C-alpha cells in the first residue's frame, strides 16, 4: 500500500531514508533545490499534475547552478510522492534551455513549457521499480556546460576556491600571446567533463568581467573594479568641457594611466579617442584594451606586444609608479610640447599596500619602493604622522598626475576616487570646476561613495574648505539624483588631539589584555601596548584615524591587544571619551554618507562643556551592543566589572540617575529593564556580573541553528524580542538625540 503524505517534507525525508540518501552528512539540500545526489537533481511534489511545468522549474534551477559555477547533474528526477512515480529526464536534452538566464521565482510561469522527449517513468512502489530508480540514483555523471559571460565569474570563483594558489592566467590563459599560456577553460583539467573547452576569443568575450576574474590576491593588488557606462558618460561630458578650454592653436591628449579594459574611454567619440593615450598594468586587461580600442586611440603603452612585454601577469613597462613610465618617450613628446594641452581621465586603483601580499613582488600593490612613492615621501610632509600615506595607491596616482603630467593652467584632471585624497590628505589645491558622488555598488564593489571631480590645473591662493557634490545613483539603467552633499575638509584626527594620555603613579603593568570580542585575550600583543591596571580604569577605547571601519573602533574593559591607538577611560574623565566612541558608531546608513564623513577633533574640546550631550552619549554607550565591555574574572585573579552598563550599581547607572531624563530616554530604560529582567532568568546568568547588552547577546541569549530552515531558534524568544526592540529604539535615539551634536562639535564632519 502506498503511503500518503500531507506534507511534502515528510515524503521527501522518507524517500531519502528509503533510498539511502544521507542528507544529514552530505550537501544534498543545496541551491534551494529539493536535493542533489550524485549526478541527479531531485524535485518532489505531493502529486505531479503537470510534468512539463515541474520539469521547467528544475531547468531554471540548473540554469542558476551553471551561472554560479556548479556542476550540472546529468539526470533530472521528478518525484510524485503520493503516487510513488518518478519521471526521469536527461539534462543534455535541455542543453539550450539550461544555458538561458531566467528571472523571478523558479516555480512561477511554467505552464507553457513543453518537454521535448518522453521521460523514463518508474513506479518505485514495487521491488523492480525501486531497483531501477536506485540504479539511476547511483549514477554520478554530469552534463558539460558552455562558458559564457553569464557564468564565467561563477566558474572562476569556484576555480580559485578549489585552487587557492592559482592565478587568472591559470584559469583563462591566452594561447595567442607570447606567454603561450593555455588556461583551464581551454584545456579543462580541474573541470574535466564539467565544462566544454572554450574556443572563442577569451579576452574580447569577457571584457567587461575581467576585473571580477582576478583571483583574490590580484584583486587586492590591482584595486580591481569596473566603471559603469552611465558614470562614464558623465565623466565624458567633463572631458568635453575641458576640451572646450583648449587654447586656440593647441593640440591635446587624453591620458589614462590605469585604463583597465577601457570602459571610461568607450563612450568617447572617434575624434576624442584619436587623442587618447592609454595604459594598464594588468596583462589580460592590456590584451582586451588592445583588441577593443587599439585601432581607435592615439596609442597604447606599449603600442605593440614585444617579447618582454608579458611579465608574470603584468605589462613590464606600464607600471605608472615607475620612473621608466614617467620618462616614457611616447608620452614625453606631448608633455614637452607647449602647444599641447593635457587632460587626465582616470579611475586610479585605491588598494592599500598594507593589506596585500605578493609572491612576485611585481604587483601594483607593492608601491612602497617605487619611484613615485619615494618622491611622494620626499615632497609631501604632514604635521600629523601617518595622515598622508604613500602606501595608498590612489595617492600616488593623484599626486604624480599633478606633479609630472599637468603643466599649464588649462590642463585638467577628471578624477574618480574616494574623496579622502582631498578631504583628509589635502593632496589637491586646484580650481574646482564641478563634481559628483557615484555609488560604488555599481562598480562591482560595496555600496559607498566615490567622487568624480573635474579639477582644472590652476593653483588657488586659499584652501578650498568645502565641496558641493551631487550624489548620483543608477536605477533601472537611469541616473537618479540623491541631492547635493557637502564634503568638508578635515584636519585633526581624534587620536592625536583628544585622547586622554595621562599616566598615574599607581598604574601597574600587570593587568590583562582584551581581544576585540571583549574577553581576555588568548594571544598576547606583538606590539608594545602596555597592560596597565588601575582601579580608576573603567575601559579601554581603541580609535584609529578618520574612517569608520569597525576595526578602527573598539570599546573593551581593559587594554586591547592591538597597537597603541587607544586610551583608558578613567573614573574622573571617562565621560569625555564617550562622544568619541559615539562618533565612530555613525551608521552611514545610505551610500552617499559612506566614505564622505569623518570623525575629527577639529572642534577641539568644546563638546566637553555640554553636560547634557555627555549624558546622552553615556546612555547610548551603556546600552548599545557596540560597546564590548564585559564583566569577567581575569587570569591575574582580579574581577573586572563592567561599569559602562546599567545593570545594578554601576558608575554609569549612578550618573544616569543623577540627571533629568526625557520621555524618550525613560521609554528606552523601560525596555532595558525588560531585557535585563528576562536575562536574569536564563541558564547562563551569573548574578555576580553586571551585564551590558553585548554580553547578554553573546552569553545569555542562546539559540540553536536549524540547518533545514537555515535560521536561529532562540532559547529565550521573549528576551530576544526585547533585545531587538531595544536596538531599534537606540538607533532612533542616536539619530534624534546625538547625531546633530556630533556634527555641531565637529566630532563628525
């Protein structure tokens, strides 16, 4: 008798158990499918009333798997649970359909699809049928797929995951180049029988995706990204404005030393292209650039590929930070001509040398020993150590652009770059013509702001203190304005001017270190950070520079096991440190706030006179989960109590109670009371500790992971609900009660 099911999941589990499919210890339930087992993709239904529609649903799954770089099972098995019927199709019969791209839910709009062939139909309610179906389930064959621009990134990322030491050359290769590299896609070894050897012109076919095909190491080295066409078109209008200012009788060149595959130039007219000199350091991008624009531009550096051009993935004479490049005779002939105007059009890389490593020593990330880096360090001096860094590749491009290429007042630089080169590094003091903010989300990057500014090479007597930039996003392939954003120049980082650097005679160097998670550190610091203990120390606040990277902000109970970029909050002056912490908590909730604002000390200590503001910062700090202060017993035998929370008789609680609170603040404290009362009911609660929200979340608000539902099942759902409410209320409180004061006192700017 056939067992009847009311819930598809029950039938699916019984099927797995009956046919010995170990879904618990194997990756069976993947990619939102009902199961992948050996070379089979399974789709379960209580009843299959329309085989065609269910088949099309699975074809859509396979299409998405191909795009993600996953092996395509040879068999499609549709299972009607309450009939014990399996319908088996061959994936290869639907090769073309699997190679299409589908949008929307896979289960929708499938009624018009028609199967090409009759399936193999198996009634597995009897022994013979079960035996036949089991034989199919044992098959481990796959359908080789064709690579195209829709799936190449997915297969490349899989290749690098499975081959961590591989490079893009190993994957793509180029059998027409002097290197004679034959890549995986042309002669599959890792992906043998999974992909069809690629026969096309790789570089041209995948030109828009070359940046995403860099292995992870080279992505860091090259600062790889892609410039969207809509933004390129806006930059092109700036170029045309600069061309309009070329003096009568002058020729002009448009120079791009980091052209990549030429997207910035792709929107220029043939006439404008005929004035372009382009180069790129990455070899495969150079090949694309030559194929794409070589016959249209004035020249590419180098103009042709020679025997020594290829240098382990790079172009030997195209490193724009080298002395060889700056003295390139092709470019020099135009720079030495007074009747030639120079227009730089560039989107320089902005990777950070400190964050990358190299095996070849030839990457663009290795800039600290380059000619431009050395000259930069000789010429650029800052009163604040570390403020202007030569390890930032963008700084080198921008500084050298003005230093070595722009000579006349009508020369111009149309520049894409994070605004910090102007805002914090103060590298440019030229005439501002116009500028925009663009959303980096469209550059194959995280959502944040990148500036595009037209600088005219005219010196200004006074420092420009603020810029008005229009924020332009892209939606449905159209430019959308998010209004005018004011960007202010900043001068003083808080760590140089507002840290409490006092030392006390009774400071003892026998405390413990904390890790970022607030717990005592297992690993001692490799730097000279002292592990000071003093009863007057409440916490240690770690802050770095102007930026908002979470790694640059940490508040823990005692010394953080990192470099000396922090200070102790002591009982007599701890309130003055809390606004600095709050400033670093600025959420940057929209893209055009990210990388635009900075934390600063430009307003000095004026904020310290505003007692009401200090108390608001104390309330926020005491309740936010961003405060990683914990109560714990240290290995030194001392009890480290969290005094920056509102659980019990803490110093923070005493200060809060001494002040008159608003209705909003009283409401927040009411929610906190609900949180802490529920927390005291949990199994892990320690009555000797004072708890902040972070410690409650980490130690008391326990949960289990449901692997099937892929979600957390909380042991204390009431507590978890109150925690989420408190987080939401604090977010509103920060925005309404604290944010404006941070800007007023220039702690945010």
